[in-house]
C-alpha cells in the first residue's frame, strides 16, 4: 500500500469509532463500489487493463470480506497485487472516510470547502499557462480551450489517439493537446504551471511519484478515487482536491450494477461534488 493510503488508514484507526462492516462490493466496467452496513459508500476507478480485470481468485477474496470490519479488510487487501483489488481498497477507504468528509468537519481542520461546485476547472488556470493533466478525461477539452498549452500523460496514450484521413492525407489527433507516455512525462510535469492529477493514480500506485514530479506546480487532484480525508495529499503539495461524496447509496449501487462503462454519466444522480482547498483562503 502506498504511503499516502497508509496515512489515510492511520487517520481512520485513530479517529473512527464503531468501525462499520462491509455489506456489498460491486465491480463494474470502470468503477468499484463498497457499501458499508452503516449506509456509507465509496467508489473508485477500476483500471481494467494491466491487472484490473475481475479474476476468480480476487473475486473469491472479496467474497470473504463481506461481513468483516472495514479496517480489518483494508489490512487484508494491503498486500494484494493488481489494480482491481487496489481499486476496491481505495473505494473502501473512501467509504470509511465519509464521517470526516462533511463540510463542518473539514472546515474545523482548517480547510476551505466548496460544496456548491460549478462545472469545470477553467477558473483555476490562466490563459498564458502550460497545464499538465494526468489521465485523459472530460476536463481536457475545456482546459485546452483556455490555457496556452496543454499536455496529457497516460499509461497507454495510443488508446486516446484518433486517425484522421482526408484529402490532405493521413494524420493523428488530438490536435488541441499533446499526448505523452507516462514514463516520459517527468520533465514536462516539472515545468508545468498547474497539473491536474487523476485520483486513479492511487489505484495504479503512481501518486507519490507524480506529486514529486510536479512539486513546482499548482496541483489539483481530481476524480472519484480521491474521496478520503485529504491531509495525506495536502502535506505532499496538493493545493486542491476535487472529490465526490455518495449521497444516495441505493441509486449508486443501481448505477454501478446496470450501466457498466456508461455508469459515470449517471453519477451526478447519486453523488455531490466537493472541492477541498488546502487553506481557508486559497
């Protein structure tokens, strides 16, 4: 387990009373969800390639976690390899963290919380800035329209390329952003003005390395996987976390079970966005 996630576990061990048990686990085409017996729920991206598929041995292990205490289950998952189990572990931590993710508690810790989140991140970047994005997602298009230049790093950038064939010949897209393989992105990340890092980096075990590479930039961690108490990320230079809280667990379970890779478009029906800033006056 990464140091960041271990610190999140340590916080829960010190502060969580009456540890809830795992009631249900759902693994869909792109996400994992964990429901606790107190009604709290967490989700996380599930990287389906590179060890993210639902193998028989992993499913059997998860079946044995039903009815076990959440923190005990985190420890049992700690030594397991593979993205699928890592995704469930992060979702479980997010679920266990829900008592500490309310506005009042976070503000009492000195953070600024914005629960009335407007869509988009354009207000966080300047027109003359170079922006890095770790993980190709929906924010790419809008940021590319505003910033001077945008690059995106991906473990498999070829999956996000398009082939264009017209009277001018054959070319590749995207044209608005530059795609960079993750293993080659260190230099670009170190020179960026701001970097948006997907919370899925916690699942792929790359978050610590990424935060070190972009330590000179403003850092925003975004996405469904970044739903735990934020201090472990803030102490490593993150300026803002764009997270989500599950507000309707029954509806979220239904979405994960029935909409597979299309599930994310329905998440707003069961979640609430929350932006958490490191300081009260960012």
